[in-house]
């Protein structure tokens, strides 16, 4: 048979073996099914089976859509297909349906029992007569087995070729090579499809795929009446994986065999294009890559009427084109790029993967290229070297007819490569002057007009190469490095002019960007010359003229920068060094220099001297912090240098051996940092230095190498502990106690920690409880299967039961995590009783413990106090406790003593009330009176005693808050509460009002509270000194109680709410008083607007004249910045708003516009449109109203959805003014996406 154009002929099928035949028919069957599936919203399926049941494939075609199947391959109903790779004789056809026992094969029998169809597929020629005989032979077998009128067919080359030639995708897959298209399998051979092996299924990409599949299958309301070809558009800048995304969309087996991939330029005038248009039997899903806007329009117009076809065009042309679906592929997230790189290059170090992902700015193609170069070429110089400039040219210039020339684009965009950001505002004189300077320095004015420059900048901005609005940034670092290298190699004079003439606004951006050219020889020579020739320093630091560029040069030529720093710092004494105030650039420079092994020791010495001359104790990244960082035990990319820790150690040991207190301070800072596994304290990642390779970080041979380093530092701290003054002694103890948990995780270090803690327990100057707590935490931290856990369990028992002192500290004094463990709590309960018994028998045991027994508070301390009281009804321990009170501060918790008194208050013959009298009459002890009386006797009697002492000026008025617990428990009589409340109001002070607010909050929290005394409560809530902005009261202790009490009183009587609202709105919304807390605005106003909105609006609208009040109220009405961000404006009936505004629209409409919420709120359009229709002609109203959320963390998908909502509103809107506003907001969203 002779081939006529695009078709398969019998010779294409004649050489198939069994597996080839089965695969071909599977593809054909799925193509036929896909031809139905993509034309209606349905899902047919095919099952391909192993040949063990008489059926190799099965399909089911419902009768109601059988008219859509044009190939003749699929009979109506359920059909079983058996595939044979050769032509069968009549006899062989009969035996093909039988098993070895002469029965119908089981799967085949199942199908024909349900009146299904049977098709025998043979790969050979059959004349019509021979085909008929074979059908009759099979039917005869079925009749012999009792199955009459079964629909049987036999497919030979003729039937198979007739069917397959409906599908150009299969013609290209199984036909001879050549032609313009590729079927799905040959398309999959392209590198962009198989590399990387796995793409990250980000939400954004998955959403696009779902929308594309829905369009192809004509799912959704928009396709209900769609009887035409579906034409989709996928656009995006080059390098984002658009083609891979489309492949993943259409490689779904349900449609894959309809797909043909072709470049648009090759397709338009090809035979394939003509046949798709003219051959009504052809069905295909055509993917057109690199399809310009003009080509897309031609496709849309040419093929629109053919519902047997679907098109997906791919392009970097962003112009508007007609399409049933238009999707933009955007940059990927950094974490998504890291996942891709980790999957494709699992052996690439994590820090390198992270670096490539970050500098690729969301472009997967760029990240993969950098990683491939790193792995395949083992680059020792620049990690950014990209020899193929085509990738950058495709990024810079798309296929639009108005696209600039590549050379022009590179020239004009080059200035942006040298700076992190460039201000490019056309209406700002400063920005215009900066632009003119850049144009002159880079000699753009010699070849381009200002309008040409602006046109190219706008093109690259619209394209996404330049990002931002008024401040533009070229964030794709490899492209920036490429452009810088080309520019510098062409004209090195740029660099010198940049240094000498650069505006201050560009300097920091230049310093951050120029290191990415640090492997370019010309840049290295320039940097060395500058570091040798310029006088960089003044007596107090870097010079103002050129100092700004020094940090950038450090990353280009660190050796020369180190020499410059040595010349400046090396000869100065400590006093001289302390005068160096602006150290930040110097410190960060030394930090980056110390990364490299050949520079480390000289840089470390300079940092040591600066740290000993510390003059900034406010920030952790001071001289001390940067020096300390050098000794961390962190490995690999977290290490501060290539030098192993053991080689760094002598610098640190020298500080320990010094007699200087300053050196002790520094060595202890280092020890704490090392033993706590502290990381970086400086800015950025010091080993990421432009285009340079990553340092050769130290990696230990075994974990013991790190352990030995840690042991050395641990022992040094303990060894020198008696050489330190008290401050540094306490610091050293804290370091060893706090970090014992970390060190005990190492088997080799564990014995060292236990030995240290044993020594500490023998000392009187170390708090026993700290050691016992540390040991308990270590035991609890261990997994049960840890081999050396038992050693710590035994050690814990030994140190706990050494004496009454250690037992008391362990079972009473230890707090927090260790004390709360269930099994430990049970043991503590037992031991607390034993300890109490011993203390009552021998009270002198308590004298040495009274300071912490009085000072601290814990459940165990309270239990111990109660147990003491139970065993001491005569109160013999009272004098000892009182003696101890004289040794503690007023802020002592007295938990143990209070619990003891509470236990004996009604039992002791020498009543604790005598104790209370002693406390009141003792100036040194009276401050403890309120707590102890309340704790010992939590009844109204205690309240009266405290109140009496307050009225007699024996104790401060604020101590009345001590009775809050009694009030909350319902033990405070109402008349006593009212007496106290009236007294506090009569005091007429903010402090007294605050005490009353807190006390009333507690009083009305009891289980069955009485009605609120509204007048008294409102007077307290609205007291001037409590509410006003310059309140002398610390409101932190009252704001919650104020809020809750306000809710209660408004719930009881809404009139009270209007009184409170009037009070808080009488003061400006500033920090300092309760009126300045924005949540209080919501607390008061929301219930008023719910109950009486018109009256509430009258109240607040009168306050719009005061600016601070207006801003506060507008934010509340708009729902901006409130926890309950349901906008308050929705609580106001629209007629109330319009009536108020219509009195003075020119002045009031702009005020009301600020109260309107943005699009993220439900019901926003109702009020926004109302404002536009009524007052939109006022320019201030038109521009104030906005849909775009500000300061939100919404993702691109959410913003895209909101933009689409505006587009839907625009379609339905008739008002020209409202349409103009909607168009302006849609443009705002587009600008947001581009930035």
C-alpha cells in the first residue's frame, strides 16, 4: 500500500510482535475513548488485562453518546477485545475463545453473558469474505455454548488503519520519522520534559492543570453549550516550565493519545494544519509551543468551529488574545525550587541547593542549570558561570512584534544589574536625576533616546524581568552577573566612575550586587587596586567618602581587605579601639574574611581585640557576638570558617588563662555559645560571597571529634570557676547547669557532666535546687532505651538522698517540668510528709532554708506548708517563719508560710490573728500582712482586716486587690463590696479606679453574681485617669478586666454603653490610657450598633471632627486591624449613612469613604457600589475607595480570585463611573502581580 500524506499504512503495523501489537491497540483504544471524552463532560474507560481470561482489553460505550464515536472501533455497550499479533485461520479463531478444557475463557464468558460484544483483533490482511468466515466461526462456537445473537467482529489491518488514521497523534507516534509534530511519547523524549524527573506539584501549577483539563473535557458551566473547539492559552516568561506544565496536563492517559506537540512556526503552513482543518474525521488535542499572539489569533479564528479539536498555545507573549481559558505561569517559590533540586540532585549539599534556589528568583530552568553546572563541571571558580547566553536572551526578549532587539535590551537593562534596586519614578526629581546619571555613566545616551530607554524598561517591567513599580529590581542574580561581566569586560571605566560619582541612594544596592562579579579578573584587579590606594579609615572607623564600598570589596579580594584592616587596627591600644564607634561594616567584613582558612587567624585576632574593647552592649551582633561566633561547634554550612574547631581552640584557651575580668567575660560568652550549640549572630550568611564557590567546610571523621572539643571547653569553665569574680562565677555555673542536658546526650561527655555536678553539690555557693533540677531534666529527657540512662537514674538517687537539705530542695524546691512528672509527683507527695515530720521534730532544720522557702512559690511549697501546719497545731514554727521574713524582699511569695497559717488558723491556741497583729505593728513586716491574712483566712474577715489597714493608711490602697480571690469565690458580702467600692470612688484617683475595676470584675465572676451596681461600675470604668491618653496608671494590669466588666454592664443596660462610649471618645486615641486600646473601641461600639445603630451613629459621627478619633473610628468601621475584623459599617443601615452624608456630601462623603471595607470582606460591594453611585463624582471619594487589600499576606491565587471577582462585576455593571472604578482596581491587581 502506498502512503498518501499523513497516514499509517499496513507496513507500519506488519512487523509488530505481541507486545507491540498490544501497546498499539491500547493506544488506539484510549485515543478513540479520548475522542469521545474531550467532546462531552463524561468519562469512558478502558481496561487492559494480561491475556489470561480470553480478553486483553475492555471498553464500555453508552448508547446515548455512541454517535460521538466516529472511528468504528467502539461498538455500543460493553465490549471485550482479544489481541493477536498475527492473522488467525478460521480454526484458530474457534480455539482462541476456548480454554484447554474446551470451555469459553472465563472473562470472555462474563462479558457475553451480559450481552456484551466480542472483538478479535488480528494484525494481518483479511479480505471481506475471509473476515466474514472468521466472524461466523466464532459465532458458531458461542452458539454451541448456548449464546445466540452475540455481536462478534474481527479487526484486521483494514479496520485498524481506518480507525488509527483519525488520530494525527498516533500517526506521528507509529509512522515514519519526519513531519512537524510529535505524539505524546516522542514529545516525552525532549529534555525539558524528562528533566527534572519530578516537578514540585505546587498549588498554583496544580490549579492551572485542573483548569486546563476541565476546559479540554468541557467541564463546568461555561462549557455547557460549548460546541466549538476549545482554545486555551498558557503564558509566562521563559524559564518557568510552561511546556512541562502543559505536558503534565495532557499526559493523562484519558487524553494522551489525542495529543500532538508542534512548534507554532512549523505548524501554521504545514500539511498537518491543513488536514486538521479539512479532514472531518481527524480528532486531536494540539499543543503549539512558542506561539505568538498573531499565531494564536489565527488558530482561534481558523479552527474555532471544529469541536473535534482542542488547542493549547504556549507563549511568552503577554498580549491579550481571545481564548476560552487563559492562564499565566508565575515564578515558583524558593522552597519549591529547593524540592526540585533536592529530588534531581540529592547529593548536592543542602547549603548549595538553598543558594541556587534563592538566586534563581523563582525560575526552575535557571536553578536546574546552575545545579547541573555545579555537578557536571565541578566548578571551582564561579557558581554563576552560564556559557550559553541564549537562556538569558529568551528571558529578556519575547516573541511579541514590539519586542526590543536583544542587544538593545541587554544594554539598557545592564545598569539595573549593578544595583539591588533602582528608583525609576518619572515624577520625582531625585529619581529623574539618578536615571540621568545612570544613562550617562553607562553611555546609553550615545545610542538611545530617552523614550527608547523608557520603552525597553517598561517592556522588561511588564515582562517581569524588572520587578517593582516605582523602585525596580533585577532579581535574577545569574542574569545580573552575566550582564555585569559583559559590561565590565567591554568598558572597565564604568567601575571607577561608579565609585567616584555614585549617588548615596545607590550605594548600598551596589555593595550588595557587585560581589556577584567577584570571579571576573577585571573586577578583582579593580578591587585590589582600590584597597591599596584609598585611605579607607579615620580615627573612629571607616571614612564617610568611600567606607560604604569596603564591605563589597571584602567579598571580591578578602586578603587585600584584611591587610587594610590590620594596618588600621593592628597598632591601636584598647582605649583607642574603644573609640571606634561605627563598627558594623568592620565586623561584618572580618566575619566574611574569617570564613577562609588562609585568613582566619589574622581576622580572629582583630575580632578578639575589638571584643575586648567592646563599646556596644545593646545588640548580640556586636564585636563580642561576632568573635564568639567563631568558636561554634556547628558543622558544614553552619560553620563560621573552614578551620576545624580544634585549631581554633588555642585562641579561646588563652582567654581562660588570662587574669583579666574582661577576658573572663569574653571566654564565658564563647563557652556559652559553644555548649549551647549557638549559631550565627551576624547578618546574612557569611560564606555566601557573590559568585564564589562555597568554602571547604570542616566535617568531623566521627562525632567524638566534636565531643572532645566540647569536653575541653566544659572542663575549662569548671577548672577556672574559682578564678572568676562573683558575676562571672554565677555566669559560669549557669552555663554548666543550663547546658548539662545537651551535653548528657553524648555518651562520652555524660560522665564529665556528672562529675561537675557532684563537685557543685559539695559547694555552699551553688544553689542545690539548680543542680537537682538539671539532673531531673536530664533523666526525663532520655529515651528509655538509651544505654547510659540508668547511670543518670542512679546518680539522681545518690544526689537526692544525700541529706535533709538535698531532699527538701529536690521534693519541695524543684519546680516546673521535673516536679510535674506523674511518677515524680507521687514520690514527692510521700517525701513532703516525711520532710514535714522531720522539720516539726527539729525546727532548726528550717532556718537555713527560710530564704527560698519564703521567696519562691510552687504547688510543692504550698503542700509542704500545709503538711507542716497539720503536724504543728501549737504553732511552734511561727517564730522561725517570722524571723525569716526579715531576711527577704517585699516581693517574696510566702507560699509556704501562707499555707502553713491557713492550716492552723482555726486550730492553733495561739491564734495566727496574733501574728497578723504583729505584722501590722511591725514596719518591716507590714508589707507581708495583706497576702498572709488573705492566704490564711480567705473569708470576709480577712477582707475587713485588709480594708481597715488600708483606711488607716497602714498599707497601700493597691493591696485591696488581694481580696479579689475571696470575691471570686463568693465569700465577699455585697455590703462590704459596696463599702469598699464607694471608698475607692471617693479616693478619686486612677489607681483607686483601677483597683475597683479589678475587684468588681472578680466579684461579678462568682458563680451566682448579683446585678451590677451600674452607677458605681460606670464611674470606675470611665474615670479620667484610667481612660485618658496620658494616664499615670499602668493600664497593663487593668485592660482585660476593664474589657470584661464593660461587656457585662452593657449587656445589663445598653444606656451604660453610651455613657462609656462617650467617655472613651472624649479622649484622643493615643497610647497610655484605656481609650488608646483599639480593641476597647470594638468592645464598646459593637453592641451599641447592634442594638441601637442610628443612635450609635449619631454619637460617633459627632466625633469625626477630631482627627485621631476619626482615624480610629474609620479603621473600626472598615474592619482594619481588629481581631474581630467584621467591619462595623455593616451594622449601620444604609439609609442612616446616606441621610448623614447628604447633609454635606463634599465634606462628609470622603470621611465615609474611609469607613468602607476592602474586597476581602463579605458584603463589601454593596456599600462600595452605593458610595460610587451616590458620591463617586467626588474625586477624593473615587480614589479613596479601594478593593485591593493592603498589608495582607494573601497568596497570588487568592488575589487572582479577587481580581476575577472584579472582572465579573465589570461584566454586569452598567454605570460608566462604576465601570471606570472597577477597571482602575483591576489594573491595581495587575501591578501588584508584577511587583
